[in-house]
């Protein structure tokens, strides 16, 4: 398998990799904060780029990398103490040599730390590479490769940028090894740590980084981001609502026809004559067979989201302002008509989550797991 054909653990299937994505939408505040640090000559060596999954954290990291590696060293101050020029944007010409090298993963000034191939031996990793199987975490030996990069002698005395995607995936030994590098960073090295759940990182890692917090995208920014990625975004308001403002989740929903699947899920509980058992059986049967794994995972995600929206509807006394699919507001209001019902839905959401995790751990048949979940929701709806 060539490098061009090899899958990447930090790429959404079917979408451009963040290093290939030049524009970032909806995160102007984070970009401004970073530029303020550059312009004030207070560029910290460690940055924690945090926020929900899929809102552009990796895209921002690569934008920062391109910017720093094309930033003249004079930007740190001239020979006679004259003020460096002020920078107002992270944009870099896509035809710049650094941009070309970054897209090809051949830029010597960038080190990308991410999960490697599964296996503890060279032969096992070679086999995993052929099968496209990645390790479940970033291991300490992968962090150790970073040591040589940070301490290598740069011929032009230039900058070095490290992107950790994501820091959440560091195992304990890898996290401790990275911490030592954050504690004693070499000159002109900047480390960009991407994290979806920064509260789970070592407190000592968080304390040695400045944070750039990214937020969910608005429907307008979602539309722009999806268009840039080459996807039709006609349903962007509903898509943004269901994806929680996450472009990554929106792409997953588009690829798995998530809006239609969510509509099918709600239809199970919308019939006036009661629960539609044949429809439930048909839905469960579509979760079995070759290539159904992604659809099954999508349904589990949508089930969690459905229960969350039910609980919020009951607690707030009204459904969400934006419907993810037609008639959603009516169905949510019928099923969660009181604070008492909201508590029921919150409790059943936790029970179903526990059941699902257990079922997956023991390789329970997906169809059976879906039916068990749907029947539990029905029991709660009529209770």
C-alpha cells in the first residue's frame, strides 16, 4: 500500500485532511487570540487547541503551522529593536513551498504525532499497515521519535512545529514523555495539542499550555465549511442542528444518510396507533451484514441524541427551536411532556448507554441490540 493510498487515523473518510483545508470558518476569536500573542512577541511554546470534535481544531493547528513556518525570523524583532510588522491573518498562499510540503507531509519543520499502526512488533505493524488497522492510542515509542525532531539542528535556525492529534489519545507513558518535552522546550519550537476533552489530560500538561477554545459552528459557517469540503449543504440548518455544530459529525451524517436514518427512528414512535413493531424489525435488520458497521454506529449515535433531545424537551417545556427532521418537534413534545418525563428519559439514556457498551464488548448481534434499545424506549414512552 502506497503512502497516497494508506488511510490516516486523523482523517474523516471521504473528506479532505485538515492539512489540505486552507480556510477555517467560525473560529475568528481563536485565530485573533493567537495572532495577538504573535504580535505582542509573547508566543508561548505550548498551545492547547480545545473544543468539540469536528469544529476545526486540526484545521487551525495546520493553519498555525503554515503561518509560523512562513513567518520571517525578523518578526521576532529586528537587530536594532525595531517593532516587527503586525499580522492580521493566518492565511498563507496555497502555492507557497511550505504549503506544498505540508500537503505532502514532507515539511521538515513539522512533526505530526498521531496514532501509529497496531501491533507491538515490526512484523505486526507491517501487517496492520496492509490492513489499515491503527493502534487505539498514541504510545510512548511514538513520542520518543519526537525527541530527535525537537533537538535536531535546523540549518537555517528556523522554527519547528509539533502537532499532537489528538492529545486525548496519549496513553499514560506517552503523556508523561510529552510532559517532559513541554517542561523543557527548545528554542523556536511550538507544540500544538489538539484535545476534544481537555479535562481528561494531565493537569500538568494543561498548565503548561495556553488554551485556544473553539466553538460549534453556526448553520452559515457549517454551510461554508461543507461547501469547501466538496459536499452539498442544502440541508445545513437541520444538519447543523443534528451535528451540534460539528463539521466532522455533519460529514459523517451525510455519508451515512444520517438525516434519513434519524427520521426513520422517530417514525417508530410517531404512529397514532402505537408502536410500529414491523418497522422496528426492518430497521434492526438493516444493521446486519457486510458494510453495515458504520450504519450501526451511526444509529447508536442518533439514539443517544434522540434521548438527549427528549430529556431537554421535557426539562425546558418545549422542543428545540430548530427541527432536525420534519415533525420532530411534535414527536418530542408528545413523548416528553413534563419535567417528570424528562427525568425518565435522562435515566433511560444512561441505562441504554450502559447496555450498548456491554453489548458491544461481548459482540452481541447488532440487530438484537437495536431491538432491545428500541423496545426499552417504547416502554418508557408508554409508562
